[in-house]
C-alpha cells in the first residue's frame, strides 16, 4: 500500500505546481529504469529465447529444412498447431528473427545460367530463389513512380553540402519493418560511375566501416546477376549480421535500376553468429539530372534508394537509431565517391564487382511504360476491392479490458523479464486499437 499512499500524498499538495513537480520526481526515475531495463534485458537475452521464439513463430511459415534436435522438432509441431500465432507474428517487433515472409518458394524466380564451376546444374536449380527477375524490376519501377500501393511516405530529412543534396522519407507498412526512401544528388558525377561505385565491394571496404567481409559466391556473365555474401559490423551490444544477397542491374537509356535483396541459399551454412538477416531489400534507381548550378546541363546524378530490413532489433529502437545516425552515415559516402572518381580517372584496373556492374539487362522505355500502366490498372482494381470490403462486420467488438487483462496474464506467465512484458503490452495496445475500429 506504500505506492498508493505516496501517490495520494502527492495529490494533497496545496498548489498544482507542487503536484506536478512531485509527479515528475516520482515518474522520471521509473521511466529511466524502464528504458535501462529494456536495453539491458534485450542485450543479455539468453540463447534459449531465440530458439523458443523461432519455434513459436516460424513453424507455420518456414520452408527451410535445417537439422534440429528432437526436442525442438516436437515443440515446433506442438506450437505450430496453435491458431493465430502467424497473425500475432506480424504484430511483434523483430527482437526474434524469422525468415522473410514476402517470399513464396513456389513463386521463386528461376536461376540464370552461370559459369561458376563450383555450382552444378542441380544445385543451381535448388538455389533458384536466390536471384532476381523481371518481377523485381517491376517492383522497383512501381516504387520509383510511387505506384506500389503502399502507405504514404513521411518526410524525415533534407540536408545538403556544397556538392550533394540528401532527402529522406519513411513509412510504416501494416506488416514488416519500417521502409525508407531517399534521394541523393551528387554534383559532377555520371550514372555509370555511381552504378559501379555502389556495386564495387572491394572498394566499399575503404569507405564503409560497417562492412567486415564481402565475397562473391556466384555470378552470371550473361545477365550480370550475382550472389554475394556480406558480414556487417553492428554496435557493441549486437552481434554482427550476415547477408546473402542476390543482385542485378537493368538499363534503360542512361537510367539504371539496381536490385539487391536477401535470398535463401545453402551456399553458406547458417550459424549462430553472425546472425543471418533473411528479410533484406535495398534497391536503387540511378539517373542523370540537372546540376544545381542552373546551367541546364545534366552533370549531376540522382540515386533513389529504397531500403528495409529485419535486423533482429525491435523496430522502434531501429527507427530511433536510423534517425540519429542517418545523416552521419550519408556524409561518409561522398568522400568515398570522390576517391573512387580519382581512382577511375587514374585508369586503375577494374575490380571484378565493378566489371560485373557493367553487364546489364537492357529494357526499352516502352516496356517500362507498359509496366507502369499495368501497375496503375492493378492498383485501381485493388482499391476497388478494398472499397467493396470496407463494410464493418457486425458483432465483432473486442472488449479492451479483456485484451489488457489477457496481456497481463500472458506477460506474468511467460517470463519475468521486462522486455517480454513490453513486447506483449505492445501487441495488446495494437489489438486494442483494432478492437476500437470494429
């Protein structure tokens, strides 16, 4: 009863100023404890938490065939039959990793031919989902034209230097991690140089201090498609992250559509550390634009970047980190680009990655226009379907008290850790909002 009596004592203060002051002194230490507890609890999360989370959430959707112990198999079968876990997964933050949901193995693109002797034909067929195809070109075209049907972009930042201008936007889809869009314009730069610069993993190590390892696992000399392996360094409280990335470039005139995305592959066995990032998308459109000098010359170059990934970090914490570190990271890119310009001007030999960046699949402007038209038609049809299904169902009111009470019971029964409770209460708040809409 000490806490209620202390609160009543605060409310008995003679003036509102004294009441507010006492309340602030009472609440601030609690919030500091909550924040510290969340970070410490997340950083020291035991290994079994990831295993249990994977059994709970990945079983209904995971198509990967990995060796596991008999106990994990039995728990996976048990929890996989619980209804609603797959829908709950989309409400949870990404403190527990899971494979990318947007990839359907049945719809996986076919693997282009390769001359790499380390990959047999049968293995290439098994790894067919590890490459990109025209559907990926269509998707990035939709993003560039803002016709992908996603949420509205929220403007985040507008910064500039003498030779660069940077703008950034963010949006939060209904499922999946936050998505970012940026426009960077570099003065006195060509699209071809910028294309090679971002593809060149060997030179990237000189300016990207987060890149610990980069290697090419497979390449196609016909289409320029590559399968690469990255390991990136994260802050001290996180383990390094590992990426298996499929990438390819399409060319239309002097506009380049560069697609890179995480792909499933058995070329590198999955390990406990570094942690594998399955959901990864980072693609860009590079094109010449007019210089800010106003001389009418297309001597500047714009790169439109679209990026999202599930790093295994709670999304709200990841969003905070991105906001704080975005401009500092972007400023490091331009010195690297200018150093790359000097190296290329000195006629230095091309790296293998830069050579592969010059093998592009050419598409016509008419084809891109047809993609845009088909996208507009599909969006109109989807919008019509949403309008038809927008009627509120009857008899589906969700009592808020039941949601909150159930969350409290679940939090207290699952774990005594603060992070688990924070995650569950976050889910409860989202479901409560859904209940109010019905």
